[in-house]
C-alpha cells in the first residue's frame, strides 16, 4: 500500500471531482450557447475592441448574470463550480465575454 493510500484509508476517496446533473446541464447549455451565439462574432468583437453587449444581453435572458446571488436578492443561488463552468465555456470561445461575466 502506498503512503497516499494509507493516509486516505483503504480505497476511500477524499474528493469527488464528478459534476452533478445540474452542473452538467449548465455546462452543456452554455457550451451550446457559446458555440452557436458567441463564437461566430468573437473575432469581430476582438478586432473592433467592442464590449460584447449582444452576448451579455442574451446571457442575462438565460439567467446567467447574478447566478451566484441568493434568490432572495434576485439571483439564481447557484454554486460557484457552476459559475466557473459558465466562465470557462464562454472564455473558450470569447475571452471578452467570459471575463465580462466573471467580473
């Protein structure tokens, strides 16, 4: 048995890195949105150095802005991993849109 195995216990895992069903759904929804809506205009946004307003408006309609804000304050109350997945998927196709959502 390795030192790590003995420190953890016999076959027990300390952390679970699997996404839950809701996180997978959010990731897939944003990935689809990013490819269909954001990626086609990403180069133009970069070239013209414009604020990605159209993308942000569409993300607001999807309920992505304020997603970690508690529902009693008008947000979605989602976990921070879901938020990170959204920023990651958006940044994969358009850094400007990703960083704007992250701000």
